[in-house]
C-alpha cells in the first residue's frame, strides 16, 4: 500500500523520521504513545526505542520486543493528516 513505511530513522528523544512508499514522509513523536499506551511503555528506555526497524514482510515499524505500530496511523501522523472522527482518540 502507499502508506507502507520504507525508511525509518531515529532523530532525537522519541521522534522518528519515517518515509513511505508513496514518497511522502515526516517526523512522528512517540512520547504521548509511550506515556499513554501500556504496551509501548517498554519503549521509554531510549536505547530500545532507537532500535526501531521496518519488518521486511509485514511492512510495519517494529522494535525488538515485538511491538509494532499501525502503518496507516503512522502515515497520517507523519503527513499531518487529521484523523477521521470515527477513529476516536488516537494516542
């Protein structure tokens, strides 16, 4: 899909720069996700957070502790696209 991530790079703190299959990209700050979504609290260890990668088969960003992040939500965040109201709250 056009929102599949193709490159990910740690910028600083909990910020990643992500590029997508359609050539778009941007920075995404995960601090709010890490604070508010319990499974992601493991990423508060910055050394673990920095080890982000793109899973070659699933086309999602992942971390060594088997966490991944929805590429569609990531695409919206990186490209500053407002979330549809029916999605409700997105951390």
